[in-house]
């Protein structure tokens, strides 16, 4: 396996890094281990990570790695001098394996250098502009070179370039070859191309790399072998020269598995093992399995990252195995103690039983030895006496094994009597042998046989008590040991996977979420971002949402490209209003208030004369559309990035949700529009009240008798007494007129000032029909029949109302309106009145009237919806007819293409991949690749944390509710993640992606001072406490 870079690899990497890193600033440098460093280069909207392992490799990386918390002194020194400095050049010193990073100083000159050596043990040297060493990774002090702080690094020692092949030198090299040297070895020592490139050159010349030049190669000038070799060297030189200006591709050569696969499934499931990496596909590798990459740099990143992951996984596995071995040793030790106690109980019981079986013999032996000792017989003589009796065949002497008179004991050899088991012929031979085998038993000569048996039974009982206690203690000891081992393992735990660093979306730098209708909503985190989103991202079809609160975020609702010119749905506006209010001081103060929205052309940065707008402040011109008051309820959840093959599984789902949402909005749209129009009509009513204040005292005194009635019933007019049926007809007529005007169905309706004028004129006419005397009598309740008859006569005549003079103030207002809107036609007037919300006329009063108006409004909305559906169906039938005609006129080739497309669609469907139409693919955006509810068959790449109004994430699979509280961001994230990871429907892949989200990324998304609420929050806390 190839382990390190050669000179050609360095050249291929340097040309790529120079193209990508020049002009970027060094943001930071990190220690991965003692010899490996991670350099982070950045500029706005562009970040690059470069991994340098001293003596081995250098390449950019797309994978995240664990970094040391505390930097080494060498790393800290580079941070001190080079952080935020710009890279001006990256070069290879000659053709040597040395790379020089040049950094600019304050005056834009080449201020500092980082020199990386990739030969021998390698080294990283940090120098100033004159190559004076400031710091270095490894001090070198040999006879030839001395590298230490304060010394000057010699850059002239590097070779200038790859030497061109000369025929004379090549002949000399071949002739000087030893008898056992191969052609590949001889040429590799003489030239700097590297082993792989040299083998490629030899094979291109049609020669065998293992041939012996001393005996098998013709090195004369006219030799075809020499000419072919020279030509192959020229082609190799061209490949090397191309790496100076062009970024080469990358190739990873795979190891060939010599074992043949049993079946196709085993062949597909085989793991790929990487062997070598090269910037070119050499001739010797063309027949081997390999992978091709866009650049050599990306190939190297994949090669080493895969090997690192395998090493880390192996190391983690070894640690786990060592921990389990330790745990097994503790378990075996505890089990051994328990087993010893159990065996001891069985032995004591067996000894007591044997004494009982041989009771007479034991008593006789005890009596004889006790009497001998009592007679003060010498112990040696006693032993000799027992031995002599054994020779004579004394059965009592035969059972005495030895004397332990120093402890007042003797050892007896006892076995079960033959009568107890000879009759039982069904027992196995092994059991008979065990029963017949004599057992050594120590008995006390001061006790009887029964007393000795009882003594062994007592020992058995004490051992049983100890056995029980040991069992309980061993369980505790095992749990304690397991907990300690797992705790130690967690402390030294190694990250077993190297995760690929995901590229952030452009909107993730802001506060953001996706509304239920699929609209992107963004808000600034601070004043600078507020300024940025309005200046850079607020389009003409977008909406600006804000709240009149300190610290409220400036929110921009992005309209969809396919919905250009169409209004933003009300629910999206409401969710954006929640975001603006919750991101203000209202969250900490727990204030319930409302936000407002305006169109993009109403937001301006130009302040009135003499005033100044600070950063993040804007001037709103025109009408503010206030939203309903919002509740301080937020949410936190996760979105998942889908693979391209899985996007089709969710496109139809999103379209269905949007159609359902739009249908519900069509029904409730009139109600929301009525709310806006009601505000405008309220403003108009205030203007009319102000105009009425300008009336003369005489006019106001005329109507003083009916002021209370007019205020209590503003829609009721004073009319002569008439029959009940006449009053009912008038009421119906009035309500019908209001309904028609509210929904714009009365095309002959006059201007609002004229309508108000006729209404006032009727009221005024009715009041003038009463004389002053009659009015006084009406006040006293003494109005006579004459007045009633006069009123009835006036009512029966029903004269045609003559045009009355307009009230003072109204006349001037109507004149001004006429002059101002003289150039408007009826259609334009209606359109403007609808936009202003002022075409509704007087509002119905009372619950019954409002209910009737609402019923009529819903009826009109349903009729309008039915008409639209009929028109859409008719258009669809016409389109189908046209499509059928086009299909009939199509050629057979088109039919065949359609059949192929359908076959491809069916094949993909079997693999759970939905094929999208061309128009659906054209309408896809970045947001379509994000889903909150991944399917089991989906391929998901990473998880994205989202903090949004709870109404926007109610349908998320992973979500928690946030309300104002005291929790900090970090603890809130831990609580939310514990809830997500304990969900029963959570898959292993989703849990893995949630765990792989960096802590800082999730913390930056979460709100501060919150209370986390979720259905299974307490259960997850209990589980965590048990662990």
C-alpha cells in the first residue's frame, strides 16, 4: 500500500492548492495529533481546510476531524503570527518534496513562510521573509544540515527540475547495472520520476520491468529497445510538464480480492480496500479495479480519510474488547468465589454423611486413639502401632490415614457402605466409582462421631449463609465494575467515523425557517444582518415583516419564483410575525403583541430631511398591515437533506400539502380581507365623525331629540309610521344592499360619498317634516292624531325623492374627490378600493346580521370557487384534446422514446426512486431537497437544526415546543436531543445524523432563556438518570 507522497504527487497537489487558496486568509490552525495539523483558510462565503501530515501528505479535506483542545507551543506560535494573514503564493521548491506557503505581512509584502518537508521523517518550519527560522516542529542537527530556531533555512538545496533524459547518460546507467539489478530498480535510482511513473514508462516502451539490463538489454544506439525507452521517457516528460499548468485527475487503485465471490449478492456486499493513489492512470493499473476523481486532491482526501476511519474504528474496537476482557475477568473472579463456596457446602455435607454411614467404625477409631493418647503413649510409637495393625488387616486401622495429634485430630478414609448402592444396578459406572472412592475426613478425637458429623453440618450452614451474601455482593460488584469500565471507556472514546463537512446554505447565516406553504423566511441576528437582508435579499415580490418593539428582528418572506406577482399566504405572514415578535425583548418580558407587514417598495433607507437612520433601521412609507396578536410559542426541530434520488418521494407530498393549504385559504381569505378592510372603514368613519363636528349649531340642535337613538342604532333611520310588512321589506332591502356592496356584486353602486350623502339627505328630510310645536309635544308624549295622520298621508303618497343639497363639508369633499379621480374608470376605481379595503360600505350590526352576512359571503365564495373549477376543467379538457391531437400527429420515434421513458420510470420505481417530469425538475429548488419527515427508503445525508414558530414545525417528525423560561441554549439542546434519540419511530440513520450535528451549530440555532416541552420529555430524563 502506498503510504506517502512522491515528487510528482506534490506537484499535482500544489497546482490545485495554489488555484484555490491564493488570496484567502488563514483563519486558524489546529492540532490533530503530534505530526498532523489542520489549516483553515477563509474569505466571505468560502472556506477551505488543508491537512498537513509532516513527512507524509498534504491535501485539502472535506471531512471533519477531532482536534486537540489545547494547542501545542508550535501551533500557538503560528497562530500568533499568521492568523488572519493572506496567502500570496504556494509553490514546490524545485522537484523536491518540499512545499512553501507564502503569507503577506502588513505592507502586502511576503512576510512569513511555512515550509513543509515530505521526505525522511518530515518537518514543518515557520520562517520570516528572509527564511530565518522562528519555530519548527522537529530540530535537526546532523553533519550536513542544522535546523534550529534562529538558523536560516537553505532553499537552494532543492533540485531545480526534473532532468531530461539524455541518450548518453541512459546508456551509461544501463551499462553500469549489476548482474542481479532489474531494469526498474536501475532507472528508479538514476531518475526522480518515482517507482509508479518509472514502471509506466518501461511498460509503455514494451519492456519487462524485471528484466536484467546487464544481460538482457541491448544498450547500443541503434537498438530498438533503447529507442523505445527514450520515446517512452519523452512521453513521461510531457505528462510531468502538464502538471505545471493543469490540475490533473485523481485515481485510487483498489486491492483485488483473490477469493472468488460465491454469488452476486456477496460480490456487491464486498468491502473496497484502497491500495494506491496517483495523479495519472498508469499502464500497470489500467487492468486493475480503480476509482476516478475530478482532481488528484479529492482522490487523496478520500484515500486517507477512508484509511483513517478504518484505523479509528479498529482502535475503538480494540479499546472496547480490552474493556470487555477486563469486565469478563471481574465476572469470572466473582463466579469463582461463589463456586468455591458452593463446592465447600457439598464437601461438608458429604463428609457429615460419610461419618454417619460409618458411625461405629469412626467411634471405634476415635476411642482407640483417644485411649492411647490418654495412656501417654509416644506419638511415634502410636504411628508404628497403626501401621502394624494395617499390615495385620485390622479394619479400624485401615480407615486411619494419618494422625494429626498436634491439632487433636485424625484423618480417616471413609466411603459409603456397599449395601447402600450395590442393590441399585441402574446407576452409571461413573457414579459408582465416585461413591466407592474413599474420602479423607478430619475428625476431632475429643468428640464423638455424631458430634463430628454435626460439626460439618454447622460448617455447611455457615458456608451457605456466606454463599448467599457473596451472591448479592457479586451482583453489586459486577454492576460497579461495569459502570466504572464504561465510564472510563467513554472518557477515552474515539470518534469512529470521519464525517464529511457539509456546505452551509446561504440562508443559514441568518435566523430562518420554512413556512407551512414552503416559503423561505429569513431574519437578521443583529443590526448588520438586518441591513444586509433588506439591501441584498428583499425582492420586489417579497414581504417585509417587523414589530414595533425594541430588538425585534427584520423579517423577509421570500416569495417563490413560480409565484411571482402573487400575494404571500396569510399563514406564512402570521408565522413571520411570530418570528419577529419572539426575537425581540417581548420574549424575555413575556409580552403578547402583534407585528405588521408591508410590501418591499414601502421599505426605504432614505430618512426624512434632518433625520438619520441607524444601521438596521428603515423607513416604512404607506400603510402598515397589522397581523393578529401572537403567542410566545416557538419550536426546535431537525430537517434532513435528501439525496437527489429521494427528492421525488416528497415533491408530490409537498404539492398536496400546498394545494390543501391554498384551498383552506380560499375559504378563509375573504374573512382575513374583511379584517383589513374593517380597519380602513374604521378610519373612514373617524373622518366622517370629524367632518360632522364642523356642522353649524342649528343643524346639530335640530337632531338633538334623536341623538341617543342614533347612537344606539346607527343603521336605523327615522321614518314615518308604517305597517310591519313595509318595515320588514325595507330591512331586507337594506341588508341585501350591504351584502352586495361588501362583495362587489352591485355594479351600479355609486361612490361612497354619494351613498353617505343620500343617506344623510333622507334622514334630514324626515326630520324637517316635524314642526317645532310637534317636536315639543313629542318630548312631552302628547303628540296628537293629526301628526300621525299627516305622517300616514305622507307615507301613502310615496313621492319620488328630489335631489337634496349636500351637507356643508360633504359638498367640498365630494368636489375634491371628483377632481382628484376624474381620470379613473370604474374598473380601476374598484381595483383600488379592493386594495385599500374601503369598498365594503356600512358594516352590519348585531350577531344575527353578521351571521347572515357571513353565510352569504361563504355562499358567494363557494359559487366563485365552483365557477373557477368549471373553467379549469374546461381548460383541462381543451388541453387534453390538443395533447391528443399532438400525440396522434407524432412520429413513431417519439412513441418509442415514450415507451423507453416509461420503462425507465418503472425500473426506478422498483428501486423506490420516483422519476420527476421535466417541468417538475425545472421548478425544484434547494428547499425541495429538505424534508422534516424522511421515509425509510430515503437516502439522507445530514441533519439541519431549525428554530421556528411552533405552527411552522407542527408536522415535523423531530420537534419540541419552546416557551419563555430559564434554560440556557446548551442545556436546551441536550434536552431536545434526548427526546429525539428516545423516540420509538427514530431510525438508526436519523439518530446518527442528529448526533453528528456539531454542538456549536445547534447552539447557534437555539433561542436563549427557554423552557422545553415535549410529550416524552420526563421519560427521557428518567432514562438519562438511570444511565
